[in-house]
């Protein structure tokens, strides 16, 4: 399963694990922390995040308005299946 995920995304599971470990205990109420996490994930995925998207993500996280499912995340990001 992990091998398929790596092939599909180009992201190594070891890197994801390291990121997850570094986020344990992170203060997601702190704007600097949230911005750093967004940058780390963007870098890991090799996908740039526009300033506009970064602002939207930061505001959503800081205001505790995170969607509960993938469909809601897609709607928030303006993507359709």
C-alpha cells in the first residue's frame, strides 16, 4: 500500500513519517507554526502553494474551521472530482 502511495505521489513514506513526528505537540493556534507546516508540506509534495492559498489555509486552521472529510476539503480548495 505504501509503495503504491509513493509511486502515485512521489512522496516517500519515511519523509511523511518524519513530518508527522515533527508535528506532534505542534501549536496549531500559532500563525508562525501553521505557516511553517504549510511550507514543509508544500516542499515535501513538491507543490508550490500560492500566497492566496496559504492565507486561506492559515485562516481556516487558526479559526478552527477545518473540514471533516475529503469532499469538503475539495470544495474549500475549489476543486471538483
